[in-house]
C-alpha cells in the first residue's frame, strides 16, 4: 500500500495530469464511456491529501474541458442528428433524447445546466439541442454556467473527502469517488422519476384532450 501511495503522489505532482484531465473532460462531453467525474474527483482528492495537483487548475481545466465537450456534442447533434451511431439508436438512449427534446421545449436553460451532472443525460440534451436547432447564442452561455458549477462541485467533493486522508491518498480517492458516484446515482434517479412523472402527465393530457392546460 505504501508503494502504491508513493506512486500516486508522484503522478499527482506530474505536469502531465493537467492536459490529461482537460482531454478527458472534453471527450466525456460527447463519448459516455470516458469517466471525467472519476478523474476530476480523484485528482481533487489527491490535492487534499498530498497538496498536488493544484485545486485551482483542476477546477479551471475541468470547467474548460466540460464546456468544450458540451459544445462539441451540440455541433455533432446539429450536423449528424441523433441516430447516426448504433449506441444512439438504443431504446434507453432514444428515450433520453425524447425526454431531452421535450425538456428543451419547456425549460431549456434548466435542462441544459442540470443535465451536466448526469453523464448520459448531458450528451442526450446537448446533441438534441444541436439537432433541433436550439439557438447557439443561448446554448453557449448555459454550458459555461453548467461547466463551471460542475467542475467546482466535483473538485470540492474530492477535496473535502481527500483532506481527511493525508497519509492514505489512495483510500481518500476511493472514498471520494464512492461519494461522488452515490450522489450522481441519486441525481440520475431523481431525474428519471421526474421524467416518468412528466411522461405520465403528457399521456394523460393526450388521452383527455379536453383537459385545460396550465398557463
């Protein structure tokens, strides 16, 4: 364990972790398997237990990468639509796209910012925004807000947990990841419940066309 901890401390102090973090956050904006949250939380946890890498740089690069990735997803959606690749046509993914389309029509700003915290959800929302012509002049500022708040949240989560494990950075990183993943699952679960309730209301309205709509 001591050897592993020493290796982690050495890697955390290396300058190479910064471009790696940025690249991961960019790619994760349009390619779901890349775990940007895990990398960001881990580095922030190491920052709290070893002093390196620097928390400010983690937040800045994480936010910039997230903003860039989200806008790349928007561009992909605008140019290619939401059915080009096989993973896009999966039932669960298509359901996410349908939900994203409805959400963008009703409350675009809230959906774009909130979706940043849900890995598949953010890709569905951002690609759908591009595919359906959501105004870029509105989209870009919202991704800036979402990227900054997401990076700050993830980094502080890792830093707060990692700070309790000064002598065991590996353990601190593992605990921080577990906490972040648990919160992420909770957000995803709440999002799915909200989506199902909206679908139920929508189906009820379609079945009863005479039902008055709220203003």
